[in-house]
């Protein structure tokens, strides 16, 4: 017997409704216990339902984390999925502590007092607000953004292919911090005119074109940081790069405050690293292995204290931290050889 049907991308949508139903039934049992005080089994039923609902919430949270790693997430949905995950974790902690409290109070017999019973009911009922807010974000992910819906993903892939055929070779910059760098016969001139060198010696860098892609070549080991556009908060940064002839580290950087403070997603000798450089001190949130050098589609996401790094649409690293103030976006590299850039795009999600 197949546990997950072919139409379901993962087990998360199959189990998420059980903890919701159990927690609502637990509150209902508390209501009945307050109305029919002589039937003490309503209280015991509520405790059992709260505990079982908490176990279901744990399972839903863990399966949701796994689902976020394998489904394709539209750029505009990242702030919602980050908030959904944060609320889900709060629900797990809230009802875990609450269920334990109910068990202890029942064992001591203290919940027989009407005042205690009323307070416990109000706390449990208040927790349903957290459940509702979490479920609302989950519903928005499915019904507004089509997360995990196969038909929508197929349509989105088709739309992406069409847009790539109609690429215009010019840098487009929006006031919210969004920008696009497409390849073309003038991409080197567009890059030189639009990007600002934040760190490094431009004399050590040769800017050119190869098959309508931007090439950045340095014969000696050097370090560079380039930025462009207006400061942005929540961002999705995607880049198509080829590092086959480059010996060193390449980084997508965002929330750039200056040359010593920024968030990054870096690839270096078969390893990807997700982290932050702050006041010159580097903190790594997560790491992952990457495939052999060649064309890579890198994606760095920074939304609502959640940071993610993708390679070829596969989640490689995921971390959490306090948000930096809005900052510029760009890229950096340290090493020698040739970096080839086919396309870069930053999408600001601040208005979402």
C-alpha cells in the first residue's frame, strides 16, 4: 500500500488537518466539562485530545519543514512560508507546554477548582488563535500561490520558459530594489555602467563577453564586491553562473550595509555556505554539498528571519537569524580565473 498518493507532493497536506481537529475537539471537551461539571471524564478527554493534538502538531511541523525543502516555492511566497513556519513552531511549543501543565494539574487534582478550570479553558481557547493564524498562512500558500500544486507548477515553468525567450539585454532597476541583468552583446557595458565596486581593485579585473554572457576574469588572486539597485528588505536573488574556470569562492550578497556587513550564499570547491558577515566576523548558518563545476542556478532568499540557499532549485542550506536593515544586493568573489554570468535577478518582496 502506497502511503503517499501520486498527486501529493509530500505527507504534510495529508496529516495537517488531524492536529487542527484534535485541538478544536479538546477545547470543545473543556466547554462541555464546564457545563456538565459532574462528568469528570470530559476533563480527562480534553487532556488526552490536547496531548494527541500536540503530537500531531509536531508531526505536521516536521513534515512541513521537509515539504519546504522539496516543493517549488514562488518568489512572492517566501515571506508567507517563513511566517507560516514561525507560527507553526510557536503552536508546537505552546500546546506542548500547555498539555504538560494540564497533565500535572490533573495529577495534583488542582484542576477540580472551577476558577482553575475556567483559566485553563481560556488559555486553551486562546491557543486556537495561533492555530487559526498558522492555518490561514498555510491556506494562502496553497490557494493563493499554488504551493505544491502540480498544475500550477507546470504552468509556472512554462511561463518561465517563455519569458527567457523574450529576455531584453538591459539592466532594469526598480525603486524597491529589484533588478535584472540579462545577457547580450552589450552586457559588459551595462555591467560597468550600472554596478558599483564596493571592495577590490578594478585594475585587476578584465570585463568581457562570451556567448552573450558576462565574463569577469582575474589572473591573480583577488577579491571583489559589486552592488547595484536600491536597498531592499525581503529579497529573492537568482543567478545563472558558470564557475568551471574559476578557482575560488563566489557569493550572492544581500542586505549589504558595507564591505564588512552583509548576508550571503556562497559556493566554493564543492561546498555551499549560507551565512552572514557582520563587522568583519563571519557566521555560518548552514552548509551543503554541491555538484561538479559548470552552469549553476544559484538562489539566495532572505525573508522574515529565514535565510535559504538553493542550487538548481534544490534547497541546499537553511538558516535563521535577526534581519539586517534593508541593504543593497550584488555579488562577490575571491580567487582567480573566469566567472561567467548569464543572468541575475533580484526580486524585492517588501510590498508583499
